[in-house]
C-alpha cells in the first residue's frame, strides 16, 4: 500500500504535470483541516493527482486503488466524503457505494462518483447505487471543491 503524506511525485509520471493544476488548489484552500476524504481510483496517477490537489486545498486525504481497499479503509477509519471512480476492476463503484451504504457509519456520508461514464443512465445508476453526486472526468477542480462544500465538507 502507498501511504500518501506529501505531494511529492519525483518518480511518477505526475512529476511532468504542470504546476497550474496544483496552483488552483491554493486559491481554493480551506481554512480548516477537519475533513477527511477517501479517494478510490484504480489508476494510481489519477488517485494520487486528485489526492494531492485535495491535500493542497486543505483536506486530509487517503487514496486507495480498489473497492476492496476502500471497504477495508472505511471499516478502519472514518471519512467525511468518499470520491470513487465507477469503472473499478472486480467490484465496480456501484457495488462499492451499495456496500458502503450498508455500513452503519456510511449510511449518510457523501459519496461522489468521479468517472468517465457520461451517459444519463450512468448518472441514474450512480444515484440508484447510493452516490450523492456524479461528476465526469476530467473534473474541474473548482467544481469538485464547490460540490464538497455543498455536501458539508
């Protein structure tokens, strides 16, 4: 498991990213560091980039790369918001949302689907599975932060 604690990507493809993406985080920074976020995406570069952006914006973030890792993390830690891809290997994001909603601690926790699935039926399926919001990739960072604020984080 990768433990994410700083936004240092010296040996990943993320090191080639423009600083402009991450500089947006500073302008959207929160004043308090009281909101914990679980980021679930099977593409490590995406999960780490999103985690870094959110961390720079003032969130405490834990990235994981599968639904099973997400469930383990959710059982062992408490997260205020969960952001998940839908197209995960094994159990997909819809299944993950249903499993999370079955856990007492996550019955009302905001769940955000962040996915490349863009059809109306994909949105409906996300809401039916228990997601509170559906955003498509690539995400506008300011819209994500705005949505998280609307969801209480």
